[in-house]
């Protein structure tokens, strides 16, 4: 079990957006093969200002704007990677990435297998995703399951600024194509960050220890899950919170080790419940931990609807109350004496 350590006094307070900016800046400085491009990432610094200042420092040959053509952006990145470069491209919003989906699934994900490993495509596709910013449809999709379902892709999503830095650095250095999903509602959350590459791409983290139930989340809802765990403690429930961080590959070792200890599991995500990522997590747990489970694996998800108007998104997104209600639905034998 890996539990996140406390930050040190040498850390710098950064927002997630600033941590991502620093990761890109350091990657550009360390490796001349790294390029950053996409719609408005150059002069403007990106819609969320994640690439702010990079074009000024590294020049338009390495950080540049592209036409509004997502398929062309990814197709160009594939050609560059085939010739030895390491492109990092930005899709402005989650649903804006769909025009590039054919390039991603038919070429980016399959090239290494198609060439028996002779052609690698070390490309990172950065996608701001999820809700919580009062945006409208086409700006708040949770599209992670499309990519996680595609063999040949790594799918990664940080939940805080520290992971945003380390996971992005690791993704850029990975020989595999990575879809890097950035929870846009956490862009402005500040945290003490010690910039570190890390070596744990593909591994989940136990964000909070507990003994009664395992709460599994990723991206934006991790903070909500931690708030729910704190509230549950006031009600006498000890909740362990796991941040998946990597959706593909899925770290079943960390998740199942936790569930075997607690005997109960709840999966939280913003995307719709039907055929959502939580369904796969529930299936994996059921297959590997069946004889340890005290109750069925439950899910707290977005509703099975297109993303709602801003006035209704709080009803759509998983909340602390919805998570606590779901924990209460698990089978609890209140007559059984508490363990020491």
C-alpha cells in the first residue's frame, strides 16, 4: 500500500494550472525534441493559460498555434513522432477532441502494434475535461472511457497540483502515447508542490487510510471523495480513499488489496453511470475480491444524460451527500462488535 507523504518545507505553492505549466517548461528545457502546440496555446497561452509564457521562452518553432482542426493537430503530431519528436498537443475542451478520435483510435493507438514495435509514438494529448466550472455542453464532457477502452493508449488524470507536475513529466517521457486528462475544475486549486518526475506512472495512490469501505475516484471527484471520507468519520465510518490516477492501465493490485481489507467498495466518477469507467472497476473488484465482499460494489456517477445547463450541474455531479448516502446503502451489520 502506498500512502501519500506530507509535503516538505521546500515545496512551492502552485495551482494545478501552474504546475502543468512548469512541467511543460521543464520538459521543453530538458529535451529539444519536445514540442507544444494546439489551438491558442502560443500567443494566448491556452484557454486556461496552462501554456502561458512558453512561446516567449522557447520560440514559435517549439510552441505554436494551429488551425482549428483537431484531426489535423493529432495527425501532424503522429507524423512528427514517427520522425523522432515528442509532441505535446492540447485539445481546448473535452468534446472538442472528438474530431480527432479517428486519428487517435485508428493510428495513434495501433501504430506500435502494427509495426511490431518498430515505430513508437511518444505523444501526449492534453485534454481539459469534466464539469464544475459552470460551462455548457461541449465544454464539460467526461470522455475518459472512450480512450481507456482503446488498447494501445495510456490514460492518465491527476487530482492535484503535485500529481499534475509529476504525471505530466512521466507522460512526456513515456514511449507510449498518453491521453492526459486534466480536471478543469481543479486548475485553480493550490497545493505545496515539490517538482519531481516520480516513477509511478500507472499506479494508484491511497490518499486516506480506512478500514470500513474503499472509496475509489479519479480526477476532479477525488477531492469530493476525501471530503466525504472526512464527513463519514463523524458518523463512525472509516473510509479509505484511492486515487486511481491511471485509468489505463488499471492498478488492480492497489485497489483489490484495499477492498480485501475493507470488504466494501464505492466508485465515484463524473461521467454517466451506464457503461462508465466505474462499471469496469466494479467488475474487476467483483471478479478478484468476490469472497471478501460484504456488499455489492456501488457507484456514484453523473446522470445518464447529456451534460446539463450550469444551473443544474450540481445535481448532476457526484456530491458529498450522494457519496454518504451510497455508503449508507452498503450492507452493515450494526450488531457485530467493532474490531480492536
